[in-house]
């Protein structure tokens, strides 16, 4: 009876924690709702060290529109650029600009929310803007979180999104009014911070448990010496489309949308030399969001980046491509993990560009994942890089026809070619791709077999 009573209390405490957490999420406007009619404001610094050199206010505004368009039932009412001296001001904007915005927002009854397109508003800024504008205020962190919530399909992706929203909720707490449910000896804010810490520990424990299972799978993969290529890039750069093209897997369904892929998935691909490799699809990166948002996906990203080769897919048709490339590179560095020495960059979507551009930049391979242009050349480049990265060699052996040597090579290497030996009817010449460890075993098991020079 005592155990039953304790278990009941534990369940009731957990249910109360969930209720309070959902209430906090709702107050912080992170629960999907019926949508919003949004005014997008793109602040930009006109001069000084904080000015963005690799992009423009117009390009930043276009991406902000794309983020809102990614949310079901959210509509952009208007989108404007507003200069400011610094993004650190309490109201973000100077007094004159701020007063103009306040008048515009209060007059336009269509506007039900405002998206201030900077990475994250601090608690004071959010509270000040909501108080003056009298509508919910969103920043890039909260909008991307909304998209993640919509896109997350698997249990692990949903866990990672939940982990990503906790730092945002901590910041949002500073802008929320004191609420009911205050416990004795604690303020409302303190009790909510404790609630968030408790939930964070629980989510991290579940993610860690899933990570251990993935580690076992990764160990099995390494035992089989499966080459791995992590496909990464800016969101909507065409990673999934390229994987579909290279693998020929008709079940893959790419989407023309930001953050269409949140789960790290593996797909088998066969190189021209008949060697099977794994292509790992990853969540896309995006500029101007705190690293803690992408950091919530660090465990799965690390598994992907712990690959033999990185394939960086770049959307060269995007006018903001330089900023996108820089964002991917800086995000990779922020993940605090060592990158493999073998990185291939490909310029995707060349079908959307003029012939003049295609003839430029000979140092990078140009492809169209949509139409297949350049993909055979990419497979050849992947093959050369994989062989170097995994210390594999292409060798030819003369083996007895139908013998154990033949069976062993078929099971433990990638067979490029197999033909009758012109000088010996009972022997075959087998051209294979083989790892150094497999080669050592083969020589131990079959010491009489010699390699042929080709």
C-alpha cells in the first residue's frame, strides 16, 4: 500500500510538472496555434563592427519572409527594413523609428503579431516591445522553434526540439508577468526555472540513452568498415534531393521548404567501383540563430559529422550564398567537434544560373541535383576521396575459380571486375576495392595468392 501511494504521488507530481510546463510554453507563445497575421521587421545596422558584410538587408528580409511562409496558417501582412545603430537597445530601434512602428502596428487591425528578425530578443526587449506594440513579439529563435515543432516527426526529433526550447523559455521568463501558483518561500520565476531545469535533465537523459543505442550501431558499422559521407549545408540547399539522385531511392521525398529534414537519416549509395557507402542526411543550418538551437541537435549532428567525408552542398543560385557558406562553416566550428580532413564542396542548382556563371569558379564541382547534371562526376570524386579517407586500395588478385579465395573476396571487398585469366582456365582475375585490414586478413588466410600489377 505504501509503495502504491508513493507511486501515485510521483505520477501526480509529474503530471503537475507537465501541466505547468505546457502553461509556460503557452504563455511564451511557443505552442502552435491557429496562426498569425504577421508584420515582419528586419532591423539592420548601417555601419560599425556589427554591420553584416556578407549579406544585405534585402536578402535578410527575404529569408525572414521564407521563415514565416514555412509556418501553416501564418501570413505576412507586410515586411519592412528598419535601420538602427545597435541591436542592443532596450527597444531595439531609435525613438523616432520606434514611435513610427508603434503607430503603424496599433492602427493596422490586420496585424496580430510582429516578427523582429534578429537572432534572439532579451527578456527586457521582448517585454518592452509587447507592452508598446500590444501584440505578441517573435524573434528568429522562436520562429525557427515553431517550424521545428511542425517539422519534427520522430520521437528523437521531438525530444531535441523540446531541449532547444528550454533556453528560450528561460529568457522568456524575464518578460512574463508574475503568475499564480507561487509556492511558499519561492517566487514564481524561481519555481519555473526549477521546473525547466528538471525537465532539461530528463530530456538530456532520454537523448543520452538514445545516443548510446546509436553508438552501438555506429560501432557495428565501423566493424563492417562502411564508409560514411555526411551531407550538410544551409537549409533548403538541396541535400535531400542530391541524396535521392545519388542513391536512386524513389521513397525519398525532398521538399522545397526550410528545415524539411530534422532527423539524421542514412541512405546506401553505390560508387562506380561497386563500393557501398552511407550518405547521412542532416538538419540544415541557418544564420542569425543562437548556437544553442542547433546545439540541441549536437548529439545526432556529431554522429553524422563523425564521418569519413563531409559533403557540403551549396545553393549557388541563392544571391545570399556567400553568407550561407560562411554560416555553415561557423556553425560547424561552434559544434566543438573535430571535423574530418576530407571535405567536398559542391555548387548545386546550376540549372537556375546563366552559362557565364557556370564557366566561373573551376575549383568547385558544379551540379544540378534536380536534373542530374554533374552527378556522375561527383560520384567519381566521392570515390577518389573515400578511397583516400578510408585507406582503401584497388587491387587485382589471381584466385582459383570457385575457390575459398573467390568467396572470401566477394564477402569482404567490393568487386570491380571478375574475368577468366587468359593464361590459366582454372583461375580468375578479381579486381577489388579492399581495406588495409581486410587485405592483411586475406594475406594471412591465403598466403599463396599474389596480387597482379595492372
